[in-house]
């Protein structure tokens, strides 16, 4: 392959290639008019069952399990491969056009919240600081690991995941570069979890809720088909942590919401009531 010399001024004149080439573009804003649906609950989630989306549905299900009835929510499916995140209604909720996005209609004025980490902290604070220590070193530790995940996952997803699984051609340099970084991140977690039960200590926190959909899935060989390539079996403490969290009933429910891939028994395309998990019908699985 010939060497690439960057032009003096970059212009968007060729398709980027890859699985998501049809929705990638260098400008923001809406591409079409599309209002978002609104259900009967104050919390309206617009999302997809990717790792970032799963963070929020897990937290909502955990809050409900704690008895916070105000955490009842409607979860609407946003099909990002079809560009639904560029509809005018979605862009009003999240100008960055990324899932998940949340509208809280419980007060006199609707509140929009976007970016998964921000949504987790917002919901925790709304419901009495659930899964987030109130102060001091414990809070600092939980927030540090929460934001570690927010800063690290783009190297796993947009970096390694893109070049290993989605790019139109396999390129040695970026795959090696991001594989090295992902293995370093897994080693960070493995060393930490050799000494503590959860990321921030003895208690399950937002840090675990945010990190499990990404690094738990990777540790179990469920992300990008890269388990053998990255020798994930080496990270035994991460696997132990991932398995323990996977046993939580709220996690099992939350990971199904807005999921559109895998075994149909693991999918609940939209969620509008707790009973939806027990009365799954073809209508709920319809596009």
C-alpha cells in the first residue's frame, strides 16, 4: 500500500468506507425532520442496546429494584445504523447525535441529559445518590473510575473496535496500536480487581455500571469477536468481576432493553413497563 501524505487542507470528498460509512459526516445538526415519541413516564430514554446505551438501562433497572418508583421509564429504540440519531427531535435532546439521550419530564420544565456518564450521575443524584458515595475519598474513587471508563472506552470502541471489526480493510499499524492500548487497559482493571471486589472498593457503584458493558463483555469474549486475539482469558480478575455483575437481576433486565442483535430471547426493542420483560410479543420486537 502506498504511503499516505495528508493534504494541506483536509476536505470531505470520498466515502470513509466501513460499516458506518453511510452515516459518517464531518458536520453536525439534523438531516431530516422526525419528532421523538413520548410515553407516559417522566423519564424518556432514546437509545440503542450498545455498551453506552446499556449503562443507562442497567442503572434504571437497578433504581427500580431499590424501590425508586420514579425511575419508571420509556425506552425508545434509536437505530443509529439508519441515521435516526440525526432526526430533528433527537438532535434537540442531544446536539452531538449520539445515544443514549434522556428527557426528564418530572419537573415544570423538561430537562435534557446526554452523554452516558452525565446521565448516570444525573439519575444517581435524582434518586438520593444511589450507587455513588456521598462524599470524601469513596466518592472521589467512584467518580475517578467512572471517568476512567469514559476516557478509555473510545480507544476500545472507536479505536480497536473500528479497525479490527468495521474498517473496510485490515491495517496492521492501527490494529496493533489499539490492541496494545486495550490490553494495557485490561491490565489496569485486572490489577485493581485482584485487590478489591468492585472498581471503587467493596461497594457496587456507577463505575461498575459504566464499565461492565464494555470491559465485562470484552473479558467474556463477547465484543468484536476479539477474545482470542486479545487473550482475554489472561484477565482472570476482570472475568470474576464480570461474572458476578452478570448475575444481578437488574443487569440481566437492563442489558435486554433496546437490544436488536443476538438471540431474540435477549432482546426487548422497546420498554414501557416492567411487565414488558414478562410479556414479550412480536409487536415489541417489531422495527
